[in-house]
C-alpha cells in the first residue's frame, strides 16, 4: 500500500477542508438559544458588512422582543464599530423570549431566542 497522495486528491481534500471551514464560520440565520436569568443582561451581536457614511444616523437597528406571555416590546440595537452591531435587553419575566432584529433600510437582520 502506497501512502502517497496524488496532486488531484490533495487538491480535492484541500477544497473540502476550505469549504467546511467556511460553512462552520458562517453565522446562522437563527441564533442558538442561550439561558439568561431574569434581570440579567442578554446581548447578541450582528455582523453587518454594509457600509454607511454615518452608521449612527443613516440606519437604525430595530428590535422586536416577544415576551413569554406573547406581548411584544419594541427596542433598538446600536452600532459598535467596524461591521459590528449589538442588541441588549434585561428580561423582566422568566421564560422563553424571542427577538427579531432588522435594519431600517431592509438590508439584513437576525432572529433568535433566549
């Protein structure tokens, strides 16, 4: 048995590794659920590559939280530099909270629960 690998097999293996790495690093459209206690700070990060002349004034990150009882709370997220945006909340009730974050110009967003 010859342990040598021909060049076409090596290229195929390298391509597979690169493809899998990019899949693993991609941010899922739905964030995984995390456990946050009542009155603890929930924080989620969005990576948003769209550039704005003034990200503080040109766009808003609008967030709708759905409480465990089904009522909704409208809030906002904020620009945190580079391509990073954040949303935060201190839940005032125990149970599963859901959120939907979207940019006011329709250019992206994120959904999840905690």
